[in-house]
C-alpha cells in the first residue's frame, strides 16, 4: 500500500473533522481566556523564543527513550535479566518526554486546517494510544508475574508510536507543517528594484508586489513605507489579505500569526520564523526594495 493511498484514506475520515471541530476551538479559547499571559504561554509552546517549532525537539525524547527500551526489553527476553532496570527507566523517561511533546504538539495543531488538521489529529490519537500502552506497561513491570505482559504492551506501544512518527514525518515533509515558508528557490533581490509607484500605496493600506520572483508585502503606516516577505513563514498565508494593526504589525489571515513591519520579527505565533525584511526607498516616484542585509 502506497503512502498516497494511506494518506488519502485517512483524510477521507469525516469523523476526524467532527472531532477537530470540537477540540481545536476549545484549545484556542483556553489560551485566549488567559489574555496576554495565555498568548505568551502559547508562543512559548510554539517555540517563538527558539526561532523554530519546539515540538520536534521534544519528540526526540520519547522516540529515543522508547527505542532504547525496546532494545533492552529484547535483550531481557533473550536472558539478560540485568537490563530490566534500564528498560524501566527508559520507559519512564519516554513518558515524561511524551507529556511535553503532547502539549507542544496540540498547541501547534491549533494552527492547522483542512487535510493537515486531520492528519495531525490522527498523529495525536496514535501517540495518546502509544503513551497509554507504555503507561500500563510501566506499572505492570512493578507487579510480580506480569513482566512478559508488560514487555508485550511496550512492544505494541512502540509499533503504534512508530506509525504516529510516520504521520509526523508526512506532516513536515508532505504538508510542510513547521517549515519556514519564506524559504524559496527564488532569489531575494540584493540590489534595489522598483516594485510600485509611490502614489499607488495609500496611508494605512497594504499591497502585494513582486520583487523579481519574490512576493513582497508593502505597507504604509504613519507616513512610513515598510516591506517584508509577503508569504507567511508559518503556512504560506498571504499577509496582504490580513490585518494592518494600529501598532505597526500585520496579522496573517490564515492562522493569526502577527509580525512586526519594523523588522519582520514574530510578535505572536503560531509562526516561529521571522519574515525577511526589505530596505525601502523612493526613487523618481517609484518604491524600490532590496533584501535587508545582515550587518
């Protein structure tokens, strides 16, 4: 069975939409209820402070720990009783890592929609199942006469977690969740290039223009002209269709990421990567831009 067949079958499951419609707004409202503090917590869990998503960093903990446990459990079944304590400790470490991974993953999932939301939800459900199996295995290991059952549950959990990891990989490489969507094969202009007559950009408005092959967001606020990459770094949303905010920021229309027009930095997630910033000048009535070079 091909990957395309599996993914298509998964995305045709209507019940995933129903669950997503119930759960996703509830998580978002929980953060919103916390006001500024809730937004700061949400940004932390997204990984805004890190410059890229925090979730994949934490997923390495349960995957690595449970892989070690699978090896140690296998050695124990072959007669190596000395590996028991190591396997038990590895499962415990994996459970702690799974908790952090789940919290950050759910936070990132609130910034998805459509096909990606369905795949992400199934990814989460499989991980919950795997974690439940490992939790049961951990406690059974403490009881006499249930060691082999505990190991069996852990092996089953490892299989479920591997399937969840497969879907997680598809979300990144197939659906491009968590990647910087401002990264492109097109070259950003290093020399000034005319993009729009100045008189066509009114105060408190935004426009999408092209600097060569690169779409650029132009905005005029308080008499100043700003230019940042037009494609939202989160999931590629068109920033010109979003909101130009009073504080000199722009909000993406797709998932609500907020960026500073001053320097392209992330003000609010779910985006974690900043928008490339352009230098702006007006020359002979034409707005010209070029990529701001790092000093």
